[in-house]
C-alpha cells in the first residue's frame, strides 16, 4: 500500500485517505489516536487500543488510528519498520484474542519525514468487542476497562441490520428453548473474565444480550440455539454430523458403522473427536534397529478438519449435515456450503480468515474447541506430513467443500 492509497479494507464512507491520516498524526488532542514509540513489547497495549477503537464508545462512527513509531508527545521515534512487523501487526486481527473480529488495516506510512505503522480500526457493528472476556474502551486520552454501564451502552449500539446468519433472530424461538443453566455454567466463565463476573450483577438475559446471543428485543439468535439449545435439530434439521465407516473404497460397499451425531455444536465436536479416536488404528514398522508405531491417521489432523467443517458450513437453506465418511483407504469430510468471503482454493491453506459464522466462531474459541483462527488446515497438513500421510486433497463446489485424507498404511 503506497502513501497515497486510501485504507481500502474499511467499509462504507469510513475510508481514510492520506490527508486524514496525516491530520490525525499531527493532532495531539484527538481521542481517535493512540501512539506507540515501539512495537515489540507493546503488542498487548496495541490489542487493547484496537479493541477500544472498535467499541467506539464516544460514537464517533469514524475509524481510530494507532501510530507505531510515534512517541506520546508527537515526536518521531525513528523506528525501523520491517515487513515482519507489518505482518505481525496485521495478524492481531485474526489471532482469536479480539472477538468479534475487528475490521482494520495495517500499512507503512511516511508522514513529515517519520516512518510509522498506521493501524486503522473501524467501529464495530457488533459491540462490545472483547479481549479474553474484557471490554476495552476509549474516551479522550483514557483507555480502560468498561464498567457495567458502559458495556450496557455498547450493547445498545449493536446494529442488527445486515448481520450474518448466526447473529440473526430465530423466528419462533424463545428463552425456553435455551439451556440457560448450561450457558451460565459453561459459557459465561469462558467468555467473561473473573473480575468482570465478580463486579457484574447482570441477569442471564443481559449477559446473553451482551454476548450477542439475544437480539435487543430478547429473541434468541440462530447461534444461541445451535450453541445452547435443548434441541437444535428441531430448528435446524441438518445441523448434525453423519459418520459412516465403509468396508471398501466406494460408498456402495458394505457399511461397517454409521452414526448421526446431534446436540449442540460443542457436543457434536466432542463426540466426533472420540469417535475418530476409536476408529484410528496403529500399525507397527520394524526396522533393523528401531520398532516404531504410527496411527493410520493423526487424530489432531482429522479433528482440525472436522472443526473447520462445522465452523464454516452453512446452516440455512438446506438439511445437509457435515459428513465424515471413513473408507478403507481414506477419510472424506464434506462441509455444506462453498468457500466464503476472501477465502479461495489457494488461500484456504494459509491463515486467511473470513467467517460465515463469526458468533459461532467466537463461542467455539471461548469454549476451547477452536485454538487459533485460520490455522486449522495448516496444522492438519503439518500433522499429516509428520505422520507420513499424503497431502490433503480438496474439492471446492458452490454447494460444498470436500477434504480427502489418505491413509499411510
């Protein structure tokens, strides 16, 4: 990105051109600017600033900018800007700590003879934005944790128009369809920090609304039912995992085992991982000196691909389940729905992330069922290579994505 380019990753009328960025760089009084002289030991503070600008508590409805390479007094820190620094700063968006994902851009800028990294952060359409369950805000020069009242104000700012499917209200669903005890027991401790919980007297309904599982009118979202519903399949008949073990290499061969794994998404992921574990076999290789044992498939690789399928699938417009078909020579994992957003057949193998279901992604990350956003397929590929399995084969269609993992036996 050159100096004269606008920050093109921001949406709507919130693009910042070079002149606006320069004006913010020179304006010492703006509450839309944070300055850091260095980068390496300030990553956590930069994350907090990204979170605060995304929350936009003052309701500027304009991006905030973090200048790395500029001191608090406005002086140039003469920081050497490297490509690694730019890549690392860009990775703060999708490393899973800031949820929901912020819309932001990272670029190298030369302003008044000073080289800086400009991190431009768009106000979120789904506040409150949190880091590890903590909500950061900025009013004037202050960056701090939000109070209960400030969190309530942020929640009231949520824009429920043009939101993703998982964040939309589910017609016909009520709070009686949700296991509220489970929500309090499992999700609240995972999604909200302990000190916030101690200070927080909010009701269960208020917590669900703050975590984007209820609309402002109190209607459960699609994500709320899929994650904590008593019977998600009553609303989404295709929201399950179909497992088949086939004695052969064709679907027409004898079926050795079959199961339909239902329940909430977290229940499904835990059950399928145990089922994968039970079906993996270990063969022995005997050499002249060393006897080694390797499974026909590494569990972590299969689990990562199934998690990817459950997370990124479509849940509307059809009754197709996620399919895990285990043949004698391969395992095929099929996810309903094609690739989404910026993800292409080429970039899917990198850490490029674009989430069809961001609310579900946020919940699964908080529950510990997804470790790092954008790295599942990379991790699976690495595990397969280390185990001696062939590379993953993939088929991309408008209506499904198929991954095929070959055995090493």
